[in-house]
């Protein structure tokens, strides 16, 4: 499985690490499961992604996903995406723009390094 997850309840942070080929179905499955988790913030580490199989329409679908059972702790949460490669960075920026367009109840920021993402997540 190209996506692994780690939950740090003290930091209220779920970290997803994607490797190899990342598809829409895999990403969407993790997004759906995340809304059942007890953390406010999430980081997607795309460092190990060698191929991204997600179209612009699928990016829009992920950004627009708003489950009926939405976890209230996610409101005002932060989503950091670590995307060092140009392709994953560009798709991630598209996700950020779509999230703003659909007025998602959390903030999305894109970073080239995990250090930058962690610093942003730790600062209010």
C-alpha cells in the first residue's frame, strides 16, 4: 500500500506518507477515513511519490469532499502538504486553490520540505 499513516494525539496530528504511484482512489479513501480520526491537523508527505495519477477533476472532488459526519474538531484545522517535486507541488497548489474556492473549514498550505510544514503546523 503506497500510503501509510501515523497519529500523534498529543500534537493532534495525522501524518500520511505516500510512496510509489499515488492514485485518486487511494488518496480519497484516506481522506474519507481521516474525518473519523481524533486529530485536528494533517500532513501529507509526498516525498516518496514517483507517479501521481490524479486529474484536475479528481483534485476538485477531493477538495470538495464534505462528509455529513464531519468531525467538528477539524474545523479551523491545518492541512500541510509536503511536495518537493514540481509535479506534486503543482497538483498540491491546485488542491489548495480548490479548498479556498469551496470554503473548506481548514487551512491548506504547500511546502517543499517537512521542516517547513512542521514549523507551520506548530505555530498558531
